[in-house]
C-alpha cells in the first residue's frame, strides 16, 4: 500500500497549518462520522496546542445513528465536545454556533480583562480531504456572509469570512493528510472515498468492501442485492450481484469494473444502508 503523496506532503502541510493556526482563536476539527478515528490526524493536537476546539462529526446521514451516539459519548468522556452534523441539510450547524459562542465569550472576556479591545473571534476549519470542509463552511457562512478581506496585523492575502458580528472564519480550510500506515485505516479511508482509489485498484477495493460487508452487515447486502445467505467465496457473491445488475460483457464474462463501481458508489452514498465502519468499543 504505497501512497506517493503522503511523505512529501506531510511536512509541508504541517508547516502551513502551523502558520495558519497562529492567526486563529479556535478550531473546528471535521471528522467523518463513519470513521471518526481513521479520519482523524493524530498530529493535530500537537499542532494546535491549547486552542479551543470543537469536533464536528460530519456526514451523520451516512453513518449508523446508534454508533454515532456511541461516538458522542466517547468524545464527551474525553472532554472534547463533538457536534453531529449533516452539512448537506445543515442539521447541527446551530449547535455548532451555540457552542462556539460560549467559547468565544470566555476568550473575549479574557481579552477584556487584559484591557484589549473586543474583536471578532477567528476560527479555522481543519480536516482530511473530502470530509466536508467546504460544504461546512458554506453552510456555516450562509448567504449573509461577507468576505472581509485582509485585515491589518494579519498576514496579507488571507481571506476572512464574517459569520456573525463576533465570528470570522479563515476561508482556506486546513487540509490534513490522514495517517495511513495502518492498513485497516487505509481501507476505511478508501471505502469512504476519503482517498481516491490510490491505495489499490477499484476491483480489489470493491472486493475488500464486499468481504467486510458480508461479515459485518450481511443482512444489508442480502436486502439490497436480493442475494442468498450463503456463498462459497466472495467472488461467487460478487458474480451473482453482477449478473442481477446486468454487469455482463461480451462472451458472458463478468464486468468486474462496472460492478465494483456500483458497489463502492452504493456504499459511499449509504444506498446499501447507513453503516459506520468504526465503533468506539472495537477501536479503544
Ligand atoms: N451525505 C453527505 N455528504 C456530504 C456531507 N458533507 C459533505 N458531503 C459531500 O462530501 C464531498 C466532499 O465535500 P467537500 O465539502 O468538498 O469536502 P472538503 O474536501 O473537505 O472540502 C462532497 O461530495 C459533499 O457533497 C454530509 O454531511 N453528508
Ligand atoms: Mg474543500
């Protein structure tokens, strides 16, 4: 599982993030609700130091609601508030704003005590590619947002989005690369589409996905693809699904490429069902 971009980008990205983070008072860390640990960059806490942070569990519409509740508890126990969000519908956004206001108030009271003038709190969104940073920023900013442009005392060229009177968002989201030395993590990221088919070819990936689904979510596979409960091999199962979907080439060959794409797409869009790939208990 060689990923070419990983080692080269890692250091540069970290440095850039460190620079950007100097400008902000608070961080929104976006995680994929289906894989909160795999989508988390373990270096982040070291990079952001003691800045306040709100964890956003995004794409809850794709995750198993029961498992998401377990994750909420997991983060609560660890004293980091997490807010479940769907950035497509905007569900959870109001809670994010409410919790941010509380953190901002503490920060601004602190500044006031030091005799400093009040100013809007500056916030940055961080997360791995495809976790929903841009969608989140759009939903948070809404239509009323304005580009405030570069401000005095702040690095030139940085764009700030005014969210409300006391909040500004750095409009370049901080991109984190996931840690993917662990093959299970790499698979979770590939299954959910966080890393685009870079770790293996699409057919192997779909095979691995189907294998996992057959073990952990068999009833959903049976329901979706109207297959039997028993198969000799995963390939037999895949062939059966391919035939029922008309993925057949000339000469009666199975079109593995097409059926692989179908299975991956239907998993990623939760058409097969709302499935969480990580649970707090299994992952510690
Ligand atoms: N189902 C679902 N899809 C989402 C959600 N948030 C983002 N997406 C989708 O995930 C993909 C990546 O989103 P984007 O905002 O570009 O992610 P970024 O790379 O972190 O900026 C897009 O296709 C979004 O429509 C969500 O809450 N639910
Ligand atoms: Mg983006």
